[in-house]
């Protein structure tokens, strides 16, 4: 198996297979991020596809100072912001069933049907509360807890300083606690 630096060198010269091998493992994460920002599967698919196209065109300029995942997240985020700025058809709210169809489960099933019901209800309340937060707070919560990014990765992906990321996350969690009460 080829290393990431060799794949990156080949991808920079226009090798589509090397680009695919380098970036496609992150396509699911890109789609989930787009879905989080845009709320509808169709819009998320369009944004994810546009993200990969922008990445392919921009890979010659990718310095490699951040990870490929961080770089793709930044492109996806900017692509979604561009889509949100354009006049667009009314977006519908996403249902739990649509999240499941996209491969996202709120939690592993618990022992009893009552537990599963309560867990599903809690997940819906959490999603509704998160939807009330400002977009930047939603993004940080999603990247940190939904995608498991470290504070350093969050800082690189969002262009913020580590301390700013931490304080914004703390404010988002505090506001979320208030909304959930």
C-alpha cells in the first residue's frame, strides 16, 4: 500500500486514481458534515460532490500542512456556506429516519423497548436543541462530538485559534444545557 505522501504527489500531478485513494475514505465524513449544515440529503449529496470536485481542482495547491480530512472539511464547510448564500428552494427539516438512512444512528440500542423509546426521544430532543444554536456552534459540536475531531483539528478546520475553539465549544455546551432543561 502506498503512503499518503506518495499519493499526494501523484494526485498533485493530476492522477485521478491517487486522488480517489487519498480522499475517498473521507467521503462519508464530508457527506455527514454537509448533511449537518444543509439539512437535506439531496443538498448534502450536491455539496459533497462539489466538495470533491473543488478538492480535485485544488489539490495542486494543497500544502499538506494539515491532514487530508481537515482540508476536506474546510472545503466542505465553505461549499455549504456558498450553497446557503444562494437563493434555493425551501429546505425541509431532516427526520430521524433520514439520518438512519444516511447511516447515522443516535445511539446503540439498549436492552428494553422502553429504553430504546426513551433513548430515541432523548436523541430527538438533543437534535432539536442543537438546531436552535447558532450555525458556528452547531458546526463545532458536530465536528467535536459527531466526528471526533481534536481541538487542534477543529482549529485547523475552522481557521480559529485553539483557545477560541475551546471557549466557543464551552459556550455552545452551556447554551445546549439551558435549552435541554
